[in-house]
C-alpha cells in the first residue's frame, strides 16, 4: 500500500514542486515588502518625532510673541531683555495702531473741510442768486384749492400739515402750503 502512494504521476509531482517554489517566492517578496514598510514607517515616525520636538521648542516663543503683541496693543512697552524676534513682532501692532489713529484723524479733518467748503459754496451761490434775481425768492401765492392740488402733484415731496386757524392770526393750511411750495420752487431752480 505504501508503494501505491509513492507511485504518483510525474507531471503532477512536477506541478506541485513548481507551486511550492512560487509560494515560497511570494512569501519572500511579502516579507521583503513588510520589512521595507516597517523600515519606512520607523524613519517617518522618527522624522515626525523630531518635528514635534522642534514645535515644542517653538511654542514658548510663539506664546511670548502673543503676550508681547497683546501688551503692545494695550500700550505696555516691550521689555529690553526679550528676544529680538519678539521685540520686532511686538512693535508692529503698536505702529499699525498709531498709523490707524493718524489716518482717522486726518480723514476726519478732510471730511470736515469738505463739508465746510461745500456749505460755504452753497451759501455763496444762494446769496448771489438772491442778489441777482430777487423776484425768484419771493413766495408765490396760490389762489384756489385746485391750484394747491396741482402744485402738490407737481412736487409730491412737499408735505402739507393741516393747521387749524387760530384767533391770533397764524397762517391757514392753504397759506402754509403756498409758502412751502414757493420754497420748493426756489430750491428746485
């Protein structure tokens, strides 16, 4: 019976040996790839650990820069024994803040000057118009209610407030509308 088991087809025996060689080659390649991956991860993690140490050394400097910058914004001067980088960075916000205040002051002065100039030119123009064409500045009287309605349709921005006539001789609603319309006509020209 033992002889029968050993009597195997030679083609089948050779196929088995080829399969065993291929499996061993795959295992060898797999072991080499795993070794290369482990070696790469070891170098990579060492590099990351070095960078973490550098960041840990840098963090106190960044914290001191932040505190110095906040102090400079609050008006506290930077100490002379601080790091050069910290002093340089802390001086920037103070300079920017001072420049911003100067720009705001100058802008406010320029805006006030422009407003004053425009007001003066309008004032001079109005005075000149009043001297050259005085008839234009006299209020025009509107006689009838239909003329008041037509004038209000022409100038819808004019608001007529109803006013009750009083015994002391104040203006009536129609007179008030006439004065307002005359002012509107004068301003529109």
